[in-house]
């Protein structure tokens, strides 16, 4: 698969289209408003700097969330169910994308929280721009890793290889997708042969899979 083929397929996916349109709209609006100040740079820089840890935390505690019983009810979020299905069949590209209801919730949060917390609408839109930009990059990178496209650069090759280790070797490591700084700081980026082959990497619902994060 060529990069052009991959992109052509990517833009047919509803999640990619929604995020692409939202990001473009926010970018155009923020540029049109102008009035850039130091706070814009600080907010954008902080969001981008924390992204490796955002990915790590969401992957560990949301995507790998285990169903829990509370009385008669079972807590099992849609995004966790979809992620378990994704681990069962990593080649199914439709399971690669964030579920649309979750994307819509992210849009509400991505606009609502900055508007509540930022001192001005301009700074709020700068925060939304960084957030939606990273979410779009995450979707594209995750999708590309699971296609038949093969790495052409050393940076992408490292992302591609580590994510495949996460799926096919041990699900308790290599949680980053667009970058692995979070894994390295939190000590979940071992060498491939430093950890055992996990029998539950393809079945996160297996009762023996306790989802433990074991820093090296």
C-alpha cells in the first residue's frame, strides 16, 4: 500500500471526516480572529507537551478498562468494548477508529472546557486547535500503523514496530501511538525480548488478564 492509497481510504471514514472538518474550521476561525498573545503559545505548548502522557493515561485506564459490577449494573464503556474488539482483530480497520459517540463527546469537551477555563475566546480556540489537531494526528497515525503501508522513515518505523508489539507480544507495554515519551518516562517501553509473550494480548477480556502495568 502506498501513502496515497492509505490517505484515500482514510478520508472515507466518518471519524476522519468529522475530525478533519472540525480541525480545519477551528484553524480558519482562530487565524481569522488573530490577536495572538503569549498565552496562546503557552496553552498550545502545554497541550502538545502533555500529549504523550494523555495517550498513555487514556490507553491504560480507559481503553484497557475492565468491566466492573456495581450491584446489578455492569460498568463497561463503549470505547473499552470497542478496544477489546480491536485487540481481537487488529486487521479490521473499522475497529481502529474512535467510536463516533466518543468523538462527539470529545468535540463537546474540546470546545466546552476551554471556553469555561480560558480567559478569552481566542485562547480557548487555541486550546481547541491543539487538542483537535492532536486527536486528528492520533487517528491518522493509528490507522496508518494498522494498514499494509510499511515504514519509510526511522521515526515512523519505531512507532509502527512498538504498536505491533503491543498488539502481538504484550498488551501491558508500548501504550503510545503518536510518540513514546510517556512509555519511556513511565517505564513501559522495554526491548521486545525483555518481556514475555502474553497469552492475552489478543483477548483483553480473558479473566486471567488483570491489566497490570509492570514498569521495568
